C-alpha cells in the first residue's frame, strides 16, 4: 500500500477520527483502515489499536426462542436434515422461512474435523490410474472446440502417458489404453477408474457391474480394472493431481494450431519436461523410477487387441457408404447391400457379407463433413453389356419376377439402368418378401418405375431396423451357400470295406491282449498249430 496513504490513516486516527470517518474521507473501506492500524500497532509493539472495535451485537430473530429446540434435535439426530428441523419448528409454532432455519442450523451443527487423507504408495507394477479431463481450447486453425485429455499414470514411478482426444467413447478409450501400454512398456496389474460408462455399466447395491467388453479388453492385456467409490476423487489422486500440472506447465502460455499440433507438443513435453522433473513426492525423476518399475509390468501380448470400431452400412444408390457424415465409395455391384465396416485410427475398411475385405479408404478427420473418398475402379462399368449383366444378376436374386421387372423397367424408362440401381438401394431397407411382393404387383399392373416400387412399399411394408437388415442379408447369404453344391447320402456298399477293416483290427487287438492260454486255444480253433509259450 502507498506509504502516504498509511501515514494519513495513522494521522487521522491519532487525531481522534473514527474508522468510519477515516474511510469516508479517504475513499477506502473500513476493513482497509482496520488492517492498516493493526499492522502499525503490531509494528510498534504495543499490541493494541488506538480505536478498539466495538463488539458487534447480533440482531434479535424470531428464531431465538427455538434455538434450544434446534440444539436438542441436532444432539439427538446428528444427521437430521434442515427440512425436518423446519417442519418440527413449524409444529411448535414457528412461522419463519426456511432460509433463516438453514443459517441457524449451519451455525449450531457441530462441525466434524475433516478426516485426513493417507497417502497410499504401491509397489512397482502393482497399480495405475486412468482418467479424463475436459478442456475448451482455442486453436488458431480449427477454432475453439472441446477436447479431452486421456491420462494414464503408473502409481510407483509416476510416469504418465497423456494424449488429447475428441471423444471419450469406448473405441477411443481402448485405443488410448493400447498406446499408453506401448509407451510405458507394459500394463500395471490393476488400474483405478471412476464410474465412466466405458468401464462400469452400473451398480448392484455397492458392487460395480463392469462393462463386459472392457473386461474382455482387460483380460487380453492381463490387468484388473477397479472402480473407485463415487464422489471420492482423492482415491485417484495420482492421476487427478497431475492435471493441474498439465494446465500450469503444458497448456499455460502456449498457443496451438490444431489438435494434431497439441498432441505433437504434448509428446515433446512428456519426454523433455514431465519425465525428467524431480517429482515432489518421490524425490526422483519419473523416467528413472520407471526403469525400476518396467520389469514388474505385465508384458504386452504378441497380438494387440483389435480396437477397430465395427458398424453396418448400406451402399447407397451412388455407391457410397456413409460414416460420420463423410462418404466412402464401394464397388458399384454392391449397391443396396449391407456391408460390415471396420474403422481404425487411420483407415475405413469395407467387408462384404462373407466378411471378405472389399476395399479400404484413408479415414477423414473427425471434424470434417461432406467429404468423399472415391476409387475409380468402383464406378459402374462403361461397357453397357457388362453393366446390364450385373444388374440382371442382382435382380435375379428376387426370383423370375425380379428379372421381369428389370426387363420392363429398361424398356419403359429411358434412364432405366439408373432407376434400377436406385431400386436396389431402396430394397435394402425393406424385408425381402415385401420387395418380392412389390415386384409381383408392379409386373401385374405394368408399373415399371422406381416411383411405383416406392409407392407399393410405402403402403404395404415397414422399413427394417438396421439390425434386421443385417440379419436378413446374412440369412440370404447363408441360403445362397446352401443352394450350391450339395452332398447326398452315400450308399451303404461304400461302408462295407470300412466295416471289414474295423473288424480285422479289433480281432488283431483282441488276440494280442488275450492270455497265453486263450491265444493257444484260439490258434487251435483256427486249425493252426499252437506256438510254444
């Protein structure tokens, strides 16, 4: 504070001015005047103020007559709610508001001392802790958007894996776990989690019910997930506290162009700053203690866990499957069919009904919308005859009536092939029996057009759910396999040789295992001389 102002405060006080008058004349608060006078008095050594404050009298309240009642209730029922106290006072004639009861109960209720948190240290390789933290960051190239920091910390060495992601879903969480294990050279035997849905599906009383998919992942890497008690963040203090360090050391005073740039800086920061600092609790560098801990970690499996997301998509009339509002081409012959699509961190892979790989595309960034990835070999054949053959093969799946509808459509409509492709894309959304009935009705009335099929299906059928579409496609695929080469029953004459060989083998085995006397008798019965034993 300005020494001139301090001098004026002391001079006015010594002249007999009150604190209120001093505060008004100097344009400051009375609390500031009091603090200055106390500091000066302590510096002088007299330990008193020139104008000692008068004790503040509490204003009378309509709750004062009931204070003994409140104290009695709190003594008898320590956990009683304020609402129940208010109800009991109203029953005794109190007409005041809930607010003054709340304030008085807060003043009268005994305050228990906060239980100390005991620091829990673990042996090397015994425990790790994982958590997310959410940040709204401004990127110079991408603008402001929300990201999540995935953090995995080894309990003994305090070495950390950190990466910023755009989602906290199952696929992302599993993928970041795998990268954390590879970064640290293994997994801890147990890992502590909060109650995120990826790990904990729910609770049966006090017992957590773990997500079966996450348990399968944990079994693959040989560690045991442990869910912490709700509303107790200090249980995971080793992963909670480093977020403050991340904010002050990594994010503070730095600008980032994009999420990729942020993760590049994060990788540098982990290696150059976080791993080589002297940790406040261990008094060692995390990288040095990790060298002691690494041999105790659960070794990584030879085959990493398949963290790819798997979805079902129908190839639209233009020959694309859609994933996160972006388009990826599939072979033209698959228009209208339901494909199995696998999404890794870098690629989108399309499989047909037999799960054979059809094609793969580089995956577009998560924030992109409306982009198209096209392979030239996926476009319809330029040869009209070949294109007609492929259309005929697809419509032949709907018995003879499918072929008749295609012939009528090609004759009746100038752009019949294009409409035929759109019909194939449309029928993927409806049950095959309803599509077959729609073809029959269209052929009966000579309604050879896409719009006719749409009207018939709209009035006679209900679109399938995605899982129903996939089940029907798979059933049709299995039926097509069964209609191939069939194996009939064999004639019994082919088994006679097998029966004779089996009988001879059993006879030889019986002779070798029989007693010597039985063997001798058997030889005599066969008409052959017995050999001496």
